[in-house]
C-alpha cells in the first residue's frame, strides 16, 4: 500500500542531528513513523563523503537473453573500477526474455516494467546512466566516464537498522542539497536490490544452470515507482536538508546477507538522476 509523506519540523530530529550537521526546513518524515525513529548520522558518515557524484547504471536485462550476461559483466566491471561511485540495478521487465517458465528465476517487477515501458526499451540488453537516455551496453563505459568525478549536487546517505529475528528493516535517508536545484518536482526513489542469486540463465554458449545473477532489482521499498516528492517548491536551495524514514519487513524470499537499499534523487520533470546511494543492510 502506498503511503503519503508529511512535512514535520521536529526538535527530536534536530537534536539527533545537531552534532553532525545543521538542518534547515523542510524535514520530510514518513507518515507511518515518528521523528524518534530517525537513525541519525554520525561523524564518520559525513567524513567519508568525498563530495563526488555517485552514478546510477540501470541494466535492463533478461534470464533468457543470451547477450545479457556480457552486459552484466561489463556493469560489474564498471562498478569495480569506480568503487563507491557507481550503483548498478539489474532491471527485469515483463517480456518473453524475462519469462520464468522452464525453471528460470522470476525477477520481474511491476516497477521495472513501468520504467521499461516509459523509457521505451524494446530490446535487451539496454541501459540508462543517470536516466539521461537509453543506450546500448557498448556506450555504457563512455557514458559513465562522462559523469564520474563530477561534484555531487546532493549528499545522499542511507542509514539502516535490520532486526534479524523479525526481519524488520528501518531506514533513514538523509539528503542535503549542495547546489540550488531549479525544479518543482524533486523525488527520492528507494529500491530493494538483491545480489548474487544463483539460477538459470541463457548465455552465448548455452544454458547455465548455476549462473550468478547480480544487482537484481526487487522493486521499490515503498511501492512508489517514480519516487516520493521531496519538494514541490519552485526550487530547492543549497543547504536544504531532507530526512525520509520508513520501515518494512524484508521478505523471507530474499537473502538478507545480500540485500541492499539503493536510493536515488531525480528531477521528475526530466527523470534525470542527480545522485544515487547504495547500502547493504547487514
């Protein structure tokens, strides 16, 4: 069920964050939790931020796409080459190449399918780098290199607390804008990603029964396909802070040891991603 966000100016949030960063209005708090649920930043969170952009690469792929493993390997290689500054999501929409019939894993999601249809991706593999346009795998390296090393427009930090017994995951996503952003529809999208899943995959040399699927997009954490609104003002000024809190239970179907939260901030008018972040829950 989708939940709306509300704006709350909270002393509890201010005190929790006072030792790390100065907050300015507005503070965005998920309506299903209270300000006391906020997981505060600590000194190492801000000290480890190097001020450079973290790029989002979406790999639109399929379990029955024989050319997709090569693209997936490239995405992994790019991530390793740009450690800490490239986030990968392997998106499986709903077409014949993603059909699980025959014992293939089912990685299809409604969110991924909606993205796929919006961006009009009809062949696989294909991808998006910061949602700046659909490009084939042969163009991923240059597209990533064109933006890697740029200054970050937003400092985006994901904080998590995971209860292994109940499998409840609590999130606090801290966003601080480092530049003025002239948009009246800036959004935060929060994704679930599971890594290193072994299952069938068609490859150029035939069927691999024990293929390791990487960066598998499992859907948005809050059922907000295009993200929740951070601000609908005409612009966001430099120094503005937002905190988004949420809780949910991680399905037993997912391996919590390889479960990640991927968050990204985008201009919903253009769909272009400003900043991404990735956090393993354990």
